[in-house]
C-alpha cells in the first residue's frame, strides 16, 4: 500500500471513530439531561464536584495512554461543563463569590474603614517589621499622609531560607503597638493555619500571601474567622484558580474577602512580575469582591510604582498597596523597591492629583 493509501485508510478509520465519539457524546448528553430532571425534582444542585472528582480519578486509574492523564482530565472537565450547561445549570452562579449570585458589591469593613465603596484605599507600610522604631516611624508618616491601613510583615515567606524570615509573633506585637499609637488598622500576612488564632488580637485584616494562595487548610482556617482577609493572587495562578481560592474562604463562612492582584510570573524580566492589569476588571465582573493592586510586588521597581498605581485606579481597583520604609537602602528585605518618606510624599501627591477620591484623611 502506498503511503498516500495508508494515510487515506487511517483517516477513514479516524472518521469512523469521530462518528462513534459524537454518538457517545450525544448519548452522554441525553443522560445528563435526564439526570438534571431528577436532580431538579429532588431540589439539588446540578453541579456535583464530588461526582466529577470520582470520574476524574477513574480516568487517572484507567488511562493506558498515549494521552497524558492531565490532558484527558481537561477534556473530560469540558464535557462535564457542557453537560451541566445542558442541564440548564450555570456553574458560575453556584459560586458564593460570583457576581451572578450576588449582583451588588461586597463592602469590606475594617473597623471604621470601608473597602469597595468607590473611594479607593491606600494601604502602605514596610515590607517587614524590623524594630519598633522602624514601624513607629512609618506609622507616624502614614498617619500624617492620611493613610488608614498599615501593612507590615512579621512572618516573611522568603525565597531563600538564608534571608530574613521576619520577627514572627514579636513583630506582630510591635506592628500593632505602633499602629494603635497612630490610629491605624493593621494588615499582616499569616502563613500557617496554626498561627491564625494567636494572631487575631493583633490584626485587622489577615493577608494570605501569593505563595499560600492554594494552601487550602490556611484558606479554610481564615474562612472560619470574622476578620477580613486579603487574598493575593498566586505567582502562577490563573484568574479561575484565584477565584476558587476566594471561594474556599467564603464557603468556610467568611464573606469579608479582598482580592489582590500582585503580578504574575511571565518570561518578561524588565519587571519583577508582570502586572496583569486587566485581571482587575475581570475579577470585578466575575465576582462581587473588592479588588486591590499591590504595585510594589508586581513591578519590583520604584520608578513604576506611581504609573502602576494610576493604571490600577483608572481600571477600577478599589485600592493600592505600596511599601514604605524609613531607609530602604538598609531594609532587611525588598531594599530595591520600597519608597523612602520623600518618595512616598511624591507618590501620594501624584496619585491624589489624578484621583482625589482616594480615601485619605490627613491628621
Ligand atoms: O452525575 C451527575 O450528577 C450529573 O449531573 C452528570 C454530570 C456529568 O456530566 O457527568 C454533570 C454535572 C455534574 O457536575 C456531575 C456529573
């Protein structure tokens, strides 16, 4: 048989399989419609993630190749999605974070401060808590500038184990003391489920960092508290994964969630990460949660903080996070990207000129 004849024969075989697959898919779709009717009668959700998990596990255990299991699972997930659509189910509607489920914006209340009410917040502070003098100096500066929420890392998830790991619980206390002295609310990162409870008296907003976005135990634990949670997007997380991580917190009982875009990892090296600016309006369309942008970690460059912050507010962010340090050159972490006090003044001035609605109350 000539190669051309061979090709034609294989293609005819392929056509037959396509035909069979189409038939199987159509029969599967008809079954899904029947299942949907029964579920409707029973008054249960059509979307059943546990059943889907079972079928995906079955695919993993039965796959003989040549396709990779993850590829096959992806294809089947599409089939499940299409089946649920046939059942008249919009899966997004079932998510607690979904705008389709709750059309009105969620307002996050941090004592007297509101996030998501149309007046963007500026959250600022040092990368890490280093000493009382350092955090107190920053707190004083922030209060004078009208900032209401101060950030500062006590537990630091550092890339290298040899880098400064933060002052831990002691740092938390220093941060809280300095913030109280200047009437500021506190946001800080908590890294493990076990550290959540002891941190509660010292924090007003719990931050879940990018590296922990899919630490599901931590998400569930912060979801059990009544403190607002700022959830940062993972370094390589898709928007869908980010939304599901927020769903973990909400489904554990906490609806006070703020999403924070902080740049994602791409091939581009001109900035530390690539600020996915369109994630902001996408997240605002898909969810009802406030969305903030961390300009420090997304750019990693002092000269880009102001333009990035302007872009964030212009595209609809509910606030901006930026790092400030009394003397960035000697900072124990992120020395390259924190603003000193004069630079912070310029930053605030530059931003308020264009966005006078920024929620700053100068003391
Ligand atoms: O088995 C069910 O309960 C179905 O509704 C069918 C089906 C499927 O296509 O296999 C569809 C949607 C559900 O999320 C799970 C499974």
